[in-house]
């Protein structure tokens, strides 16, 4: 239970590549993020990443009409059938090739995938269990180049497929007599999207050069005739009969062979009679004259006839079809719009821009953003938790500082004052100020109340800062220099430079303040860690000599131990008071680094040069997390110095250094195939179709980012930890729902005995047994059965060992329960009864108390907003009633009932305000 951390959420990255989808109710956006899928709930303001991952980056996602199933296909052609209701993988399938798009039929019985230059139709998985969920029904040939898009008619009788060979193909999903296939031309560039009109075979096709063709069909959907099914015997007899007739004709009229063939060619025209025909009604151009702007994505809402088109320049247009009236046009990004989706009501439009990792949801009628999220453009470098665990701040190489809400998963403020990469971020102990360091030579302090940069600390001469730390009082800010090897110390109040600490002979790699004393530890590449006393004229208190370069330093939460990660893959533990080494962990074999595609040496040999670059103690100080140039994060037990658990952050093979062994199929006599980038710049418009012809930006290059962990932090509550990696900000939390973890259990403790004790009003015994069984529902039943007037007595009679368990349960209950006042009384009585005993174990109980504080703080914020709103309403109501009173003195009330009614209204409002104020006082 203690180490049962599981992947919980992915923040910091909102969209990478692939297609966006809205759920059936239109309230959530499903966005592919690398090899994972995130669901953004726009109504409840939550984001949640599904606990599943593909082998490579996700290429396309197909959603079933009822919204319960999704088919997720990665770049390698491997597909996952996912149940969105229970958030689990139902089936694995491999399409044996790269799939461009996947689409379910509106009746949900079939789905089509475009693969290479063909389209394949499969039977969709039903509600009953099947051995093979994907059964191939038909394969459709026709296009000469890659197929790009699919759309179905409303009755699921036909579907249309667009291709890069500039043609659009209409296929029958059944064996129709008058429509087998129909090919449409008329375009001069690759087809980007094609859409059927509602309840019709009329369709629209859009090409990459911005051309829109309107096609009219002469046959309604009801006019499609089903081909009469014949058995194989009938087919064989018919074929034999035709062959015999041909032989007879050849024998009788050998001299007239030419005319017979010409005569036989005639029925081809006769066969066209009664067949489905298409004619082009109109052709429109979305690009203005002289504007060579590629169309990259499109979506069409059939009910309201709304066409949305996204372009490579970041502009999108809204048109009404078939009249082609421009409704709206806006530039939302300076990068190409990679995907567009419209929700079921047609009010919200989602845009994904893969270049900057942006996800936008636009309400076109009110012209406002419903959602506007963007991750760090480059990799994240550092992170920090707020003291109450509600917020996470991240800094990236793009110079941005972003603050994320851990409850909703959204970024709610971005600071862009830094002009170069951010190297360190930290919160002050109050949680209202963020301090950041950057390579631009500044250390900045940001206020989370007014969202502004209120302090900027600089050095006398320009220098690049590599790390930052703030002491426990929040008054002293220090930053380490990368080039001058000095540590600068400022005052938070005045912003003045207090001192410059010299002594290190290499770049400063890490700074950390002792949480209990004003002592600063600085790690450097000069193989030393120095301890500086902030009260004693910033003198060097101790110098700890190491065997290798120091890369990271961390104090234990109680300040009694110091951990240092070194370049030789070791973690060394020191007693800072006596400057004595108390232990070390050899982590070279635990790191397990992967082999890059272009590495000449094996992963085993390359691991010798790798090390842990970031450290973090757990909230109780018993364990330490370590990560570095690897996809693994290691959790060690400090005292025993053993590896407790290793977490794999990613299984995405689209990243480099993921595999342990080299893929021999990529090795040829001419060298490594990884050096040849076949798809380089294809999506960015870079292509060299003919010698001497150049198009697009030739400077853009395709590369595979390498997996690495840049920063790790435990939440102050101890319930979760976060890591910044190449994929984004990953959060791992304790999942206690599926785990049976009893405490001092024996045979006498059963659910029946607990309920029997409750019936006999032996509340203390029932609570003790419930917490020994450690089942959440039973513990909730036992606590809520205690009458409010007996809480004081029951809480005082609990043994000290169980008080911590009950407090932890109460802290978790504040996250989800509606019985706020009841649990507040329990918390208050427990802390009042056992406060002195708990104080003696303050270090051990700190995570539980902070978890409790996090829940209380959240409710305090919500209730205080409600109280302020009610106070405003009451003041307004009283002001209105005074004006009416003045009028009524001039014009007396008609009846006594009116007067009573007005008094009742004002009393009701005052009663609401009194209840709110009582609740707020209790929270405080």
C-alpha cells in the first residue's frame, strides 16, 4: 500500500499529433498526447489521462456512435480497442501497415480504415464477447496513392474515401446493383477531407490547395438497389452457359470477329443506364488570390451545414454550405492547424496545433474560448509543489513558467517574463510566491494573487543561473551561477543583493536550504558540497568532499540528513551536523539506460556514463526518489539502502533511447537506416518531388527526442509524486481503491461484527475494528454512525495508534464527501484531544496534516467565495427593501399579507448568510 503508486495523470502536454474527437454529449474533447489519450471535460473543468499507452505515437482515434468504444491506432499500425466507460483495453489488433484514418459507420455495425492505397471495412465489435473483435469484411481498391480521409452517409449505406492522387472514391458498403464504386476528379492537389450531405449522396471534397468541389448525385439514398444474392452453383452454371454461347458464335461467324467485339463493347454504355451518376455543381477556392496557404484540416457539421477549415498558417474559416457564405475567420496560432473537430450541437470547435502543442476549443457564436491550453514548447526542466499540494509550477527551456492545478489538471497562469530557458522553480513556504531562475541572468519572484512579476533579482555582472532556492522563512533567495561558479544571495523584502558566496571551482549544479535551520547546501562540479551558515556572515560551515562531480542535492524534510547524486551513478548520504557520510547507494544497474538508434556501443556500456540528475525525499523522509537519463525512476529505502520499486515512465518507442538492444533490421551494408529520414518534413510542407525543385523550409529537420527525467518532486501530502520528462509532467498517485491492506487483523474482525457493535452503540470498538479491516466503506459507515453529541467522547477514547489512521481517512473524505460539517467536527475533536501526543511525532505526521490542510483550504476557498456572493446579494436586497420602505411610507401597503411576505424574504436571506458565515468560521 505504501509504495502502490500508479500512473494517475499527464499534465503539461495537451496535444501532440493525430485527430481530435468530441464525445457524444459534446461536453468533452478526446485528445491524443504522444502515446496516451487525455479526456478534457469542459463542463466540469477536469482533464484526465486514460491509464493505457500504445507502443508508438497515436496516429488516429475512431469513436463509436454511442461513445462507449474507441479504436486507437498508433504509427506502427497497432490498434487498441478501448472501453471509455471502464477505461480499459478490450482487444489488441495489428493492421500490418500505417493507418491514416479510422471511422465507424453511423449505425455502429462496421468501421473503415484507410491503409496505403486501399480502404478496409471491418465488422465492428458488438456487445457480446468475441474471440476476434475485428473481422475483415471487404477490401476496396481504386486509388493509386495513399488514402487520407473517410466519411459515411447517414444511413451507413455508402462511404467516401479521399486520396493523395487527387481523386475521391464513393464505395457501397453493401452489394448495391447501381453503385459499386464511383471515382471523382476535379482537384489539382491531395484530398484533405470529403463529406456527405445529410440524408443524401451529395458530397463535398476539399484538397490541399484550398479548392472545394460540390458534387450532386442524381439518386437519393433510397434509390440504391440491393444486388440479388446468388449461390456459387448458379454462378458456375451461368459462366458455363456464357462460354458455350461464345464458342458457338466463334464457330458460326469467324469472319465477323471484329464487328462482334465492337458489338460487345456496346453493352458497356447500356450498363450505365440506371446507375448512380455524379455531376459537379460548383467549385470554390478558400485561399485568396496570391495567398499560397495549404489547407491542413477540415470538419463539417451536417445538421447546421457548417464547414470549418484550418490552414498551415494557423488561420481557420467558417463557411455555410452549399452557398459557401463566409461566417467567420480568425488566426488562432502561428503554426499549422493539424486537426479540427465539431461537437454534436455545433457550438464548439476544437483545434489542435502540433507544432506548439496547443489545444483550443472555440465557441464561434459568442466568439470566445472555452478552452485554451498549451504545454511547454521545448522540454520541461524543473517543477515544484506548493506547500498544500494544490498546485504544481513548471519551468521549461522555452522560458515559460506555468502553474497547474492538480485537481483539474489545467494550467491557469503562464508567466513569460524570462527571455531564456528556466533552470529552477520553487515555492515559498506561504505558497503565494514562486521564485524562478533562468539562463537570461535574472531570478524572478511571481505573485500568485495578482499574477505579476513583483521582484527581479540580478547580479552585478551578467551571469547564467543554473539553480535557485528559498529559505524556510521566505526572506532569503539564493541562486547558483553556471559560469562564474558563485552563489548570489538576495533579500526578498528589499530585492537587494546581500552577499556573493565564492569558493566553488566549478559550475553550481544544485542548491537546497535546510528546512529547520538557515543553512544552505550547494553542490558543484568541483566534487564538493559546501554548507553555508546564513546567520554567521554567510561563512562556509563545512565542505563535504565527494569522489565525483555533484549533480543534485536534497535535504530530508526534518533537515537531519543530506543526499547528493554524483556523476559516478551514486547517491551519497551525509549527516550535515557532523559532516560524516552515513551511507551510499550504487545506482548504475538500477538506472537501466536504453540504446539510441545511432549509438555505436551497447546500452550496457553506455550506462557507465549515465547518472541520477535529480533527487527528492518522500514526505516522511524514509524513502528517496531518483531519476536521470533513463525512462526509469527508482524509489530507494534510505536506511536499508535497497531498491524498493522502479517505475517506468514511458513505453513510447517514438522516443529515442527506449530499447535496450539495437534493431538489426535497420542495419545494412551501407550503414544505419535511421540516418535516412524518409518522412522528413512531410507534414511541414518540405518535399523534394523532382531534382532541382525545392518547396518549403529546407532548414526544418526531423528528429526523435530522447527520453529523460529532468526533475522529481514528492507532494507534501505524500499521496503522489510528479516527474518532468520528455513526454510531459507525469503524476503518480496512491490508488487505494483496488487494494486490500488490513492493519493488525485477526479472525475476530469481520464486517458482521462491526455492524453488530454499531447496533449495540459500542462506537469506539466498531471504529477500531473497521480501521483494522481497513475497508473504506466500512470505516465511513462506522464514523458516520456516531451521533454528533458523542463525537467528543469517542474521539478522546481512540488509541494514539489509530488517531493517525482516522485523520488520514478524514483528509481523504474532504476530497469527495458532502458531509463537510460532520467531518470538520471529527477533525476538531481529534486534534483537541490528541494534540499534545501528535506534536511529539510531528515529523512523521506532517504528510497527513498537510493532506488534511489541502482539503480544508480547497473548501475554504469555495465557501468564502459563496459567502462573499451571498453578502453582496443581501446588501443588494437590503438596499432595495430600504427604497421600497421609503416608497411604502409614502404609499402604505395594500394588505398585511404583503408586509408579512416581504419580512419573510428578508429573514430567509439573513438566515442563508448566517449559515454561510458559521460554516466559514468553522473552516477557519
